[in-house]
C-alpha cells in the first residue's frame, strides 16, 4: 500500500514539475507574438505618425527634384503635423566607422529631404517660388497655419544618420512594450539600396525588410517588454543619409 502511494506521489510530482517547466520562458524563444491573425493584421497597418513621415519625405524628394514650391509646401504641412522625439539608442557604425562616415558626409551632396524640418522645407519652397506672388502667399500661409504645435500626431521617435557605402549602422537597446504593436520605418535619400533587420535581445531575427530600394518597414508585436536591435545596411557604393523612425 505504501509503495503504491509513493508511486502516485512521484507521478504527481513529476507532472507538476513538467507543468512548471512548460510555463518557464525559454531564452531561445523569439520576442514575437505569433499565431494570432487578428493581432498580426493590426501590426501590419502603419501608425499614422510613421505614415505621415514617410509621405512627407516622398513628396519632398519629388518637389526638390522638380523645384516645385507648392508640392514642397504641402510636404512641410504634412511633416509639421507629426510630433517626434529623438530616438534614444546605442549606435554602432560598421567597419568603415566614423572616419568613413565623416568623409562621406563631406562629399558633394545636398541635404536630403528626409533631414529637412517643416521650416526648412518652407524656406526652400520660398526659394523655388522666386518672384511668384501666388506661390509665396501659399508658402507663407502654410507657415502661419501649420508649422506650429497644433493638431499634432504624436508617438513617433526619429533619428537621422548616415550609413557609409557597403556598411551598416546598428542601434541597440531600443525598447518596445510587450503586447502592443511595434513599428520601425526607414526612409533613405534614394541613392542606394538599404535593408532593415530587427533582432530581439537573444539575437532572433524578428523582422527583415529587404527590397530593391531604401524605403523599408517592419511591424510586429512583442510578447514581453524588452530591448531590440535595429540594423540598417547599405548595399550601395555611395553613402546614404536616412531617417529611422519608430512608434
């Protein structure tokens, strides 16, 4: 009888240990919610702030190429709607490092549209307008009505940087909250192909946005609050000035 009770007790103990082990977080697990279509669909939709930042950059690029004052004023209007904070992260440049980045930055290249503030865009728009009174009035009305803290869309964190040719820039300790959609958007200056990869704290690849251009976007939902690493790679033969934004 005692032997039977001992066997039962041992069996129950083993079952309880197994249950505890199943509830223990495996450090090799990816910090990513999977298998929930409704949540996956939610993370695929870009936040309004990141969408507006990307739209304003795209319009500004086109406007500057065509010296279109009206389009650039519209880009400034859109950019002014987004309230941004500086993205706080540890930054490491690739093998070419600071010397190459400084050399690249000193090369002949105009300030990219992605690095222009709303006020910068409007100042450039005035230059494009020249003596056209109608265009100047449009630019001035945009300055008065839009470039001020009103009706702002918040939540975006943004950083501007330069990645040298055939190199990468890595941002570590970028925290995202567990159970909520996370997003990273990358917009380059159009000169080279940039790729975007997100890693969790254990080195798992959470998202890889790889295309033939320099506009990338990653969206996912972390399982728990923790640090992530963001890697921007430049596959081209010249430097690329870009904006990286997160929600």
